C-alpha cells in the first residue's frame, strides 16, 4: 500500500496542481527544508487523512439514507395495512 501511496504522491507532484491540498501541503513541507522522502511520506499521510474523511462522510450519508428508507417503509406499511 505504501508503494501505491508514493506513486500517487509522485503523480500529484508531477501535475503541479495548486488547487490540490496534498500538493500544497507537500510544497509547504519542501519549503521547510524537509528531505524528499520525508515530505512525500507526509503527503501520503495527508492523502490518507483526506481519503478517510471522505469515506467516513459517504458512510454517514449512506447510514442516514438507510434510516430514512426504513422510516418510509415503516410508514408505507402503516398506510397500506389499514
């Protein structure tokens, strides 16, 4: 997994997208004088934090949707049972 993260960070560095939070973070670490490996590992960690936050948000939304659908099924059952 680390190799994949390093490749993703390498692609982020090659694209030089100023709007990318990971690229900006790695540039900030590079400006601090950190070694290449160090700021690439820091970028990979930042990328994982962002990815985890997005996955957590998607799971929360899916859970909320599941609860709403359950409530709708319950109300539909009450409506059609009488």
